[in-house]
C-alpha cells in the first residue's frame, strides 16, 4: 500500500501541500473501507450461499434456488431479514457485555484483514510483523466469545463459550508453531515478504520445500479450522448445546455479526494458507507486463487459491462428524503440538544442512502431491461412473409404472 | 429342574411357599400363572429368579389393573426367562382403599420404573422402593388417573381442563 | 473412554480458596438433540456429568385410558400414536391381542401383508434412527441420505394404505386393504435397489466399502477418516448382557449387548416361522460388546435382514382374503392375554384384559424405550455431556413410546 501511495505522490497525482502521513492515512482508510464493504461483507455472505449449495449437492438435494438465479441472492435476503429482526436482550443478561460482545468479535475478525494480501501491491498495510499481528488479533475473538457466553445468562451458552475459548486458545499453539518454519525459510514475518520468497511454480512454494513444511501445512490447516470453530471442531456451536452455543441468545443484527465473523474467517484461513504455503499471488511475470492487468491476474489467482480452501472447509463440514471436547484437547496437546515442534526443529536442521534447499526433494514432494491428487481423482471418477450407472434408479419413482422384476 | 412346563413351575412354587401361592390358572402359554399373597411376592420373585431350573431373569411386564367390582387392584407380573424361554404370570390382589405391595425393585432393576408407573397411575404403594414418586404425571397432580372412578380435576394450576365445545354456536 | 489429562481437581474450601459447585443443567423438554420431548436434569462438573436424571411425562396422552373408552376397533388409530415411527408394529400388537382373546384365525394372505408392511416399517424406523444418530454426532449428511431412502418407502406405504406415518393399516382379524396392483413389483424393485445402498451408507459412516479396489481399502485404513465417528461411539456406555436383561432392555439394545434373542425367531408369531432370516448381535467390533457402536451396527444389519424377509414375502404372497370376518360389535370373551411383537425398538408387550364387553377393561403397553430411559441414569455417570447425546441416540428412544 505504501509503495502505491509513494508512486502516486511521485507521479504528482496527489494535490500538493498534503503531508505524506495524511496521504498514507487517507489511502489506508479508503482502502480499508473498500475492503470491508466491497470485499468482506459480500464474501462472508456469498460464502454462506456457496456453503448451502455445496451442502445441498453433498446431501443429494438442491440448496437455495428461489431468490435470484440459483438462489444467489439468498444471502442478501438473509442479511436484510436479520437486520430487520426484533432485537431481544434476555432480561437477566449482563447488558453492557451482551451488547459489546459481537462488536469485539467482529473487530478481531476485520482487523485481521489489514495484513491479508489481495494481489501484487494490494494490501492495506504490509506490516513487518504481519503474520504475528494476524495471530494476535484473531485472539481478540476469544474475548468476545467468552463475553457472549457469560453475558447471555444461559448455562448452555456459557458452556459453549468456555469450550470455544479453550479450543481457540489451545489451537493457537500448533498454528503458531506451524507457520514458524515458513517464517524461518522466508526470513521475514511480513506477508508480502513471505509471498515474495516463493515463486509462481509449485516447486517453489513453501509447502513443497521440504517434508517438514509439507507436514506443517496440514497441521496449520487443521489448527486454523479449529480456531474458526468449524466442523469437525464445532462443539462450541452446535450439537448438545442449543442451536448456536455461545450465540444462542442473540437475535437480529448481533446474530448476523457472529455469523459474518465465522464465514468471513473461512476466507482468512484460505488466504493465510495460500500466503504462507502456496505461493500467494505469484504469477509468471511473462504473462502480463503492465501493472494493472498483472495485478488483476494476481488477485484472481490468489482469490482462486484462497477460495479453494474455503470450499474444502465447507466440504469437510458436511462430511465429517464432530469430535468430542476431550478428544479435541488430546489431539491438540498430545499430537499436534509435539508434531509441530518436530517440524520446527526439522526445518531448522534442514535449513542448516541445505541452505538453498534441495531441488530434488522439492520436485519429489510436488510429484507426491500430484500423485495424491491423482489417486483422489480416480476415486471421484469411480464414484461418478457408478452414479451414472444407476442414474435410472436416481429417478426411481415408486408411484410410476415400474419395471417388472422376474 | 429345568421346567418349561407351567405346572412344574407351579409345583415348585407350591412346595416352597405353600399357601401363599394360589392355584394354577390360565388358558394359553401367555396368561398361565398363579396368584401370590402380597407379603410373599418378593420372596417368590427372588426364588423364581435365582432357582437354577427356573431362571426368570427378566421382568417382562409389571402392570396394575383396577377391578372395582371385586374391590381390588391387581398387580400383574409377567416373568420371562431368556435361558429357558418360558413365561409365567404372577398376580397380586390388594384392596382398593389402601393398596400396598412390597417392591421387587431389589430383584430386577426393571421394576423400578414400572412400579413408579403403577404408583402414579393407580395409587399402589410399593414398600421398599428406592425412589417412589410420580413418573408420568406432574408431581402435584391430584388423584390416580387410571382408576375407574377417577374424576378429572376442574383445573390444574389455573388452566381449565375442559373447554367449550367448538361445535356450539 | 479415557479422561486422563482432562480431570480437574475440584477445590472445595471456601475460606482462602476457590469454592466450586456442580452445575445443574436442564437438558430441557425443548432440545434439538433429544428424540422427542424428553428432559434430563444434568448435574455436571464442567464437561463431565455426575448424573443425568431423566424426567419423563411430557408426552403422556393417557392412551391406555383411552383404550377403555373407545372400544376394540376404535382403538386401532390410537395405537399408531404409541410409537409413530414404527406404527405398524403397534397396530399388529393390538390386532393380535384382539385375535388371541377371541380366538380368531387370520387368513394367510393378510399375515403376509402384515409382515411385509411391518418389515418396511422396520426399515423406515431404522433409517430414521441411524440418520438422526449420525446427525446428533455431528455428521449432517448421512441424515439426508437416510431420509432420501425413507421417502421411497413412505411413498410405497402411502400407496398401500394411504398414510405415510400413522398407518392404521391393520384390523382385528387381518389388514384393512389388499395390496394394490403393481405394488408388489415396485416393492421388489425397491428392495433390490436398497440393499446395496446400505453398504454405501455404511461407507459414509464407517469407511468399509471399496471391496473391489483393495489399494483404496488400505489407503482408507491408513487414513480412515471416519474414525471420528467410531471414536465417538466405541466404548461409550457399555452395557453388559446381565445389566441389559436386568433392566429389561429389548430389541437392538439387548442384541447390541450380546444377547441372542429376537421375538420373531424365539417366540414366533404370524408367518415368521416360515421365513429365513438371521438375527444380528453386537460383537464388540470397535470397542467392548454393548457399547453405542454395537447397538448402531445391529440396526444397520437388521435392515439387511429385513430386506431378505421382504424379498421372501413378496415372492411368496398367497391369494385369499385379507381380513377375517369379525363382528362390528366385537366382544371377545373375558380373559387376559400378553402379546409380544418385535417392534423396531424391540419387544413390545401388550397386556390386554377383556371383561366380555365391547370395551377393553385394561390395555397396558410395555415398550422398549421406557426401559432404556430407566437405564440412562445409571449409564450416564462420569460420561461427558456430548456422550449423553450419543447414548440417547444409540438407544433409539422415541418419546411417545416412553410416555404413551
């Protein structure tokens, strides 16, 4: 962002007399506003639409299909409905905390977008402690959730809030330990710096750099899912607790804010994973010379990669059952944390042994991943073929004239 | 004595408990059994459960029946043995105005809730039951609904129990 | 189930220390995960329960007293509501009670119709049970797949008797309506289509399908991503065979604990003696015998057995009348009877007393869910709240059966 403003000032596009810091401030606020209203709100909303359509497809039914083409405006309708709903505050609730909690959660969530890159120079502020800032600021969400659970004056909400707090705080550790190898490799905490350390080709991405970062990628993704309260880690939200765990007593706009924070968080997970491990917005420079189409292409690629992981999170939600609280804690502290430590030290040792990395290992890991994807694709094709064989059965209607079985 | 024959079961009971056990009655395998005096029911049940040839390890059903004409409430026990696959019926008659039967909850755990239900709906007190309180009706409901002479209260906590017929104009 | 590392030391001193108490939660009558209107008063120490005390009676509709008022024929629709998920069995129990008391001989064709309707109902009920069990554990998708299959049965039964849920199909002396033309073929086509799908459903939950791709089998075993499900259910709420018999558990709950007993095979009624089927029993596949997973697997296997029974019945359906001649003013001779039918939820006992009039003197329905509720208090000690949900689902409780 800063370089963009500098270039604009240098080109004389900014009226003279305005101090530089004011330019930066204005640019950040403007860009921040655009990001929040043009990007975050629609993305959070559209992700709910994507989730419902994908869920419908997985569950052999259609998702929303009435409001707008293929139900595309469903999220808008739901948003408007939520805003117009009656605002209920439980009579025995702790009112100031109750009212404040959604805003704390939303602040923690939106503040994370400051360091999320969009493509090329597009980032609100490329802090030199980028990824650390992200981890710190998403921890604000824990405070909000605890406030919501406590202030609702509802034992089930309290349980949900406590579970969620325990879960998020616990999974911060493996998440943090998993991005440290990447930071060591790149030599910087800044998000743009990490992306610049990678290239456009898969074998230049951090995930394939060495087997330890490969493992770190999976640990990071799992931990990020747990921090976002997504299935299979969604005990704080659903199941034995009432409808929404810590957010049960919330209605109207406050409920909408919790929702938005959860679904928008999916995008942050995708974006961070793409930044750290999958090469970010890097494209082959030969594709576009002029900065504008290049930035557009970079944004498109980054968005596609990040959104793919949103899709994976949605897919996991509708496939896997829930893990119980103690099993979740066991998994975190007894399995993920030691594994993440091993990764950290392994990467350090690797960096000492092979300072420039081993090209052979990179290519090998790429081939491994390609192989896994190939096996997976084979299964998908098998299932599609099998479904096609029984397509006649899929339109099985017992009330129509049936074929006679001998 | 592995006996699947009700007559043999009855003979065993008679030889152990004498007059506390009535005569063998019943027309089909599912309603053949005897009457038992209330004071002996726990011992009879324990005997039937633990005796090697009988092994009635399951209390299949425990119900109460109100016979206002005979002025008794009859508590009916259907016992079943998973090992020998035989069924036997025990009937205990208690007077309607103060019905009390010793509880067999110590013999089969299944009796705990079944007896609570008979207590709740018919008013039979089961002596020795670990936790005898109403199970289906609210705790403060007056009366025992399954009795033949039960009259429904006019209202319950201010809510009327009947309403104007919707067919009346 | 291991709690190591998660137990919290409770400090009870008040002066100069922390004072803590147990929470008393009401898993109230309105709750998304209890199967009907049930209430548990849960005394919990954080996540771990000290005890869950059940409180029933929210769905008590005095059906047994109604029997004494509406008469023998009039009670048939009420029997559907005793267990609306598996209503055919309730119908059958009442019809058999009337027939046994009056000594009525039921025509062969109507017995076959009864068994066909009952086994379809058993599949319907089990599909709902396993689907909602998966949903309670957190996997939302298998529920929709189970309901999709159940819709076909709903349509078939609607064509047969006009209703999808509370059928009122059987009468004392037979069944109400004969099988419509073409129904037999459709039913057979459904059974052919459904049986392999049970395996597919299992694969969604249990990851065991890929028979013809052994490499993928190993890969599956390596990853076995549905381990989550088995981890949630294995070794949870183990009930030994002795306890199961003592508390009078029946049906899949009893068979899941390893007891080889099924009323259809051991106290046969209707045309079950002529049919060839097996009775699945819990074998402790994923944990100990009698845990939640065993009860779940018994239900899955029972569906396959029902398919076998259905195929045999549909192929052998004899001709003849579908209902015996029974007087409209039905007055069975005085006496009592105890009829047991193997409902989807287990052995359902109907103790019916007749006094020779047109109205039954007493009708007592002893259901499997009632006994299963009574064992929950004992089984819930030191379980986690999330496990309580799994336990309730594994017992396949339905509130109308408990409260009647």
